[in-house]
C-alpha cells in the first residue's frame, strides 16, 4: 500500500445553484417544503424558475461544495461528477477547477442538461432547494478513475447521489476500489428522504464496516437509527462507525471517534444570510483537520468555522480566505 | 400624440456577467485595463475565463441594469436586446422579466452564444470588464417593435451598442420612431472608447437635436468635447442637449436641464464592494425621478442613492428594496 497522493476524492452531484431571495408567502404559494430539498422534473423546474425573482448562478452540489472548502484549506482534492456538454456544465467545471480541484469526468453529450438547484432564500436565511438532477444522475460506473480513487486518503460520497441507479452502482464500485487500496470511506447522509428510501443499503454498509467516517445531522440520525433520542442514536451508530460526526444546526455538533467524544458550539455569525452549504462546509472543515491528524475537538472547530463562513453570504462556495480565517479563529 | 403607456424602453446589450474577485497581481499578469471595459474575442474570453477564480453569474448589460433599477423604483419598462438560444440567454431573459420588464426580442438560433462579460473585481471594489459580445451585436433592426417604442415616454440607448453595425442601424431607426411619436431620446455614452470611435456620430446627433437626455462621466465628456476643463465641457454640451447629466464617481454628479443646474454629492457607502453598474444605476435613479417630473436636484439624489446601493454588493442588479431605500433616504 503506497502513501496517498490526494487527500480527498469525492463523488457527488454536479449542480449549478440558481439562487434568489423569496418571501414566506412565495414559499407557501408555490407549495415548497421550506428548509428541505425536493427533486423536481423539467416541468416543475420551469414552473418554479418562472416564479422566481432575478437570480444568481453559483456552482453548488453538496460534495463539490465540501471539496471547495477542503481545497481552500489546502487539501489536495479531486471530484467525480456528471455535467452535460452545455453552458452550465462549463460553469460548474470552471468553478471547481478554479479552486484547484482535479475534475476530469467527461461532459455528457445531449439531453438532459446540467443539473441545477433552484434555491429560494427567505429573509430568515433558510434555503429551500428544488433540484433538477439532469445529467448528474447519469454518472456511469465507467466514469470512475480507479487509480485516482486509490490515490486518495479519503473517498467522500454524497448521499443524494445514492438515489439514482447509475451513480449508486458507481459509488458501490468506488467503495470497493478505495477499500482494496486501504483508504477510508466517508459518507454524508445528505437528507432524511435519502435515508427513508435507501436506509437498508446504508445500514448494511455500516454493519459490514464499509463506512469509516459518517456525517449526519440530528434528523438524519433519527431516520437512520429509528431512535428519536439523539444520544441513543449516537451510541448505536458510533459502535459501528469509527468516526461519527453529527451536526445539530445552531446547537453545534458532536463527534465520536474510536470511543473518544468531542463537542463544539456553533460559531457565532453576525447575520445568517443563506444557510445553503452549511453542512457541506462543516464536513469540509472537519475533514481538513482529520486528514492532517488534528485532534477531534479541533476537527469539529474547523467544521464550525467553515460552516459559519458559508452561512454569512449567498451561495455554498466559500468567499473568505478560509486558511486566514481559520488561523485567526484558532489563534 | 397619445399619452405614453410605458415609462422607458431601452435598447442595449443582453449580457450575463461572470464575476470573480481578483488581486492586483492578476490584473497585471493578464494585461487587463484596470477599471475599463475591453471587448474580447472567443479565444481571449476563454483565456481570461481559464485564469479567473470561481465565479458567480449575474445578469448584466448596461441599459438592462438601468431598467432593472427603474422597474424596482416602480417605472414601467421594456427592453430590446439580443440573446442566443442557449442557457445564458435563458438566464438573461428570466432575470429581466423577473424584474417586471417586458422583453420580447426573439432568441437568436445558432452561434455565437449569448454575450458575457468577464469581470475581475479587485479588493478596492474596482471592476475590470472584458466583454465577449456574442449574439448581442447581432440585434437586427427588424427586431424593433415600433409600436412599443412609440408607447414609451423615453427611449434609452446604450452607447456600447453603437459600436457593432446591426444594432447601430437598429438604434438609428428607433430614434426616428421615438421622435416621430413625440417621445424623448436618452443616451448614455457608456465608455470613452465608444466616443473615440463614434464621436462624429454622437456630435452630429447632438447638433441635430436628436438627443434629449445625455448621460456622461467626466472622462467621456472630455472625449466628446475635446475640452479637458469639466465646466467648459458642461457648458458646451448643455447648450445643445436639453438635459445633461454628468457623473464624477466619488465627487458626485451634476445636471443641467433647460439652463437650470443642480449638483449632488456621492451618497456615503460603508464599503465599496464592487463598482459594476454604478453609472447604470445612477441613470436609473435619475430617470425614475425625471419621468415623474421630480425637481432636478431630487432626480440627481435618486441617482446617487441607487448608485450607492449597487456598489455595496456584488453584481449590477439591485438587491435592496429600492423604493423603501429611497423613501428612507429622501425622508
């Protein structure tokens, strides 16, 4: 087993976010699930876009956002995800590469177009996401670069992408490649609905010891374990997963690693502008510490700092100089 | 002559801005004309995009930005401009319509793609623009809706669009339509290079009394008149143009209308984040007052308030509730 040359390789949705402010009445009128992520088809995406105010396009995608944070913190990263051969695909590819992240998955010709997520941001900073998956759901197992996967210390997988069939097969194969190379597999649950639909898969992966690092929020943990008590859920999952990270929004986060437990409070934020990407950037900060062998408490603190940065502005890609920010905050 | 049913109809470039922060060293390394607007071809646009950091896409275009401000202030507006039948064209069309602005120019099939402006924003808030005109320069005279033009109190023309041949013909024809209907013609000089190339055209239009309202900045005024003294330039042009508005960045702006002169200081801004659209939004505020018959000083004040809003954030489309902002500032 050779030493890894990459820190993290991620497989995730390749999405451009289309973001606009919206008032509460609009959320209600359009029948949106406030604060959640809903998959939408072409017709619904068009209907929602027509109803949306003047927007900004900013590259997104959960795992891609995490990599953007990791790369900004100095980690060496690569991304695998499917865009179409269109202008939004070019935008996504440009932005991820501009962050210094290797991205070589070939564009997919023809329909459907590159994925987009229509995000309505209410005055409380909450984001309501409506995702048109487009090309993203057609990531084929053949797009995996086994050598690249084997070269990364951590393979990071996005739960959202477990839903469509082709990428699910691709991720299963990637887990095998990473484990055969002696690498760690990290998984983010992404959203409760994913666990509702594929909980059996995830529980099996956990029981088989395929997941080394698991990111969940409170709600996802409850869905995964069937336990409404947070601590009971933590105990149950941490018995099977070497590193468990559970985020609790404004209540901070906890991690249990090989029996050691640490907690962190949420980092104070002057004004929550847009919560899009909070979980993604928490994972970025945590993993950045983890791959450097930082103490568990410091990994959590890094996560909290990055999450606070992302919710203080529009969009899920970091704007501040994260390395400088972290240096200031950690002292 | 019937009463106008629209306040302002504008003809301008239909552009999506691609914006990213950049340091001074990058501006120098890429050989960019800091603070200016440079036209770029496909190859140079690709080269600059490759060198650019992770970006945001936000609809732009000088006259389109002005209309966005006008519409936000309650004016009834329509836009004429050429996008291609592609994703960025959809973005532009969505955003302008989302502002309540009528936009019916048919998309243009095939190459070139929709115009984009690669904007590097330095830490001092200065924007350096590199425009790939794409489809925008192929606005045909046939795309004009004469009835719509005749229905607007003001026809607003973007100087940038005087450069390519087809839109120049279209604008010449539009001036004829507007004047025949007894409407006013407003013109923004846009940038000194436009006047360097087409100064004879502009001076002829002014001499013939075709321009009712002219927007220039200090530098453009000097280029137009050949006079380095600001006051001498103002005197020369205001003798021929019924309403002259001359902006002077941080020094504020002056207007001379039918012999009456007014001045306004620049509105204070906590932090200049991005100057993109400052002139466009000044014109929006001024025209919003003008079409309602507001006193000259108040028209200038409205311009200053809108310009201050736009430079306090990324992008050239207003984010704050301009009507509320104006109500607060005017007291």
